[in-house]
């Protein structure tokens, strides 16, 4: 039997590329649609090495309805995993129109063509950013939704659109996945996260300090009401996240429905704990200084992942040490291979 083709929008990006590997391992054939605005075309060759076969790939934009029609016309595709989008919180405040255009209008374009072609299975990349500032850990799917920036609002808008679409067609099967803090990389070191410019996120900043691209880490605040005063997050290995998508896809194949699920480990780590774990896993010293809090940061945020465990039979298995070691392995190779 031919493997099922899964359209993976944004499949060349950080989470999408790891999910393509997990999909191939589970016997699916990913078809990537990506405009490479935040990824490199060379990832396709590296995916071919990891997957055994090159992934199907179309270069283009999710806002291009004619292109998506052509894809569904050319390939028999029952399911879509929708990663493509813009994800930098700070940038979303400066360029809200661009964020609503790509994240919301782009999703609408995709969903409209899926409807025309009768494609009913969808996994959507949402974010813990939909919970906003008033979050009290652990976050349950029913926790208050109050995004505090255009990025988070764009994710919540799409979640709401999907609710309406499910009510329009209860034979559809939709899973909205709210990710916590993905870090790490494939253990091969062939794919990983490639932030452009100065990294906003903690782990890429740490690995760039470790490799000597940056002098020291600035830790944003040590006066939070947490174990050591630095902010606490739920870091999850990107391969655990990728496997969560395969489990969600299999759920959509079993039954119709609309689900919203946190993908996190259920464990919080402070900034200093992550720095220490990185130093222990890699033997590298990470110089740091404490600076002022970053606007918009909350003290602590971690997931209650029990709904995903129950509904998907999925749980994160990789520990902080593995996350750090794999991030470092990727950083060491990245400058040679991308
Ligand atoms: P990424 O930027 O690495 O990947 C996104 C991919 O989408 C990139 O390859 C980019 O080129 C592509 N893309 C962007 N705009 C496009 C467009 N208009 N048409 C086609 N392709 C387009 O990001 P990621 O970290 O892999 O995130 C994937 C998804 O998960 C995003 O929707 C993001 O908002 C969401 N998410 C990410 C995180 C995180 O911390 N990385 C957390 C929560 C949610
Ligand atoms: N952080 C930091 N220095 C950095 C980047 C991040 O101290 O250079 C902190 C940030 O304030 C937050 C945590 O690390 O408390 C995780 O930040 P990140 O941007 O990776 O993820 P977020 O949870 O904000 O989406």
C-alpha cells in the first residue's frame, strides 16, 4: 500500500522538519508546502538523509489559494498539519498586519481550499501564548484565554475559526495543539532551530554563547517568585513534540471531533536551572548577567499535559539533559551544514 500523503505547511521550519521525520518513521509521506521565509531549502536534502526518501516539497505561500488547489489536485491528501506562520512575539507587536495576514488570512485560505476538496483532518499549531499573562500554572486547556500580543491573538483567532468550522461540519476531525517551549534537535544533528539574527528565545541564545557567537547570556530578571528568582517554563524536546503530532494525526484518523491539547512535559524549569543543565550536559561554561525583566514575561508557566496523555496516549519522554545535549550537537554542526 502507498503511504498516506500528509500536507505539512511550514514543514521546512523547526518543528515542521522534525515532524516530517516522525511522520516518515510512522509510515506517512510528508508533502511540504513552505515559502522558506524562515527556513533554508537545504533542509530538504537533510530530511532526505534522515527519512530515507526525499520529502515531497512545493515552494510557495499558504496565502496562494491557486497553488494549494493545485497541490490537492495533484496529490491525494487526506490530512493537513498546519505549521506555517510567523512566530516572533516582539515582531508581532511592530508588524501586526503582517501577523494577521500570514497567521489568520493564510489559515483561512488554506481552510477554504481544504473545504472545497473535502479534506477534513487538520492539526493546527497553536501556542501557550493564547493563555496570556494571567496564567496560573499548571495550565489546563480550560485555563483563562487572554493573549497579550498580536501573535497570541492570531493563534486564538484561528482556534476560534476552527471551532466554527467544526460546528459547520461535525464529520471533520480537528486537533488544536498548544505548544509550550520546544527546544532540542534531532539527535543526528542534521536538523534543528535556525533563528535569524539575535535569538529571542533562551536555548538558541545559550548555544550561541557556548559556541562563542555571543559573549554572555542576559537573564531577564531574578526577582520572580520562583525557586531561584528566574522565570520558569515548560521546556519540551522537539522530537517529543513531533511525535505528539503523529499521535494527533492518528487520532483524527480514528474519529471525528474537535480537540484542544497542551503539548508540554508538565515540569517547569527556571532559566538558571536550564543554564545549569546545559553546562552539565555539555561541559561548556555559560557566562551570564542578570538584567531587568523582559516586558510581557510571566513568572512561571507550565502545562498540565494530562489531556494529551489521555486522548493521544502520548507523553514527553526526553529529559532536560537530552534537550540540552541535542541542542548543542545541532549548534556545533549548524554552521557547517546550513
Ligand atoms: P519556523 O519559523 O521554524 O517554521 C515555520 C515555517 O513556516 C518556516 O519554514 C517558514 O519558512 C514557513 N512559512 C512562514 N510563513 C509562510 C507562508 N506565508 N507560507 C508558507 N510557509 C511559510 O517556526 P516553528 O518554531 O517551527 O513553529 C511552527 C509553528 O508552531 C508556528 O505556527 C508557530 O507559531 C507555532 N509555535 C511555535 C513555538 C516555538 O516556540 N517554536 C511555540 C508555539 C507555537
Ligand atoms: N530569557 C532570558 N534571556 C534570553 C532569552 C530568554 O532570560 O536571552 C528568559 C525569558 O525571560 C523567559 C525564558 O527565558 O523567562 C524563556 O524565554 P523564551 O523567549 O525562550 O520563551 P517564552 O516562554 O518567552 O516564549
